[in-house]
C-alpha cells in the first residue's frame, strides 16, 4: 500500500509530503523510508536550502501515519545534518 504521490515541489510544507511515497508492505520501517526519501530529495535538489519542513503533526496527518514515526525520521535526519 502506497501513501503520498510524488510530484515536483515549490518548497511549501504540503509539497514536501508530496515527495514521499510510503510502502507499508515493503518490510522497511516507515521512518527509514521517510528519511531516505528526504535525503534523496535534498541530494537531487528537489528540496533546497531554506525549504521549510512541515511540522511532525502536519506530515503525519498528510501521510496517515503516527507522529512518532515522523519524529523518528526527523531525528535521524537531524543526526546526519549535525555531522
């Protein structure tokens, strides 16, 4: 089952969610999928410097997942950025 169709973004919060496609039956944890897709979006310049990420509540609601899952993904992303 997929969640969130990918599309181009103009940098708004709602567009960030559109970049993410989650596979609930892939065997990979959802937080890892979010992290990997955000990372790829940054590398490919789909998410650029200054793009504001949605709040954990907003992203969780738009993807239909738990806020804790989004918090795990954001935490993992921040650890990489702090290096």
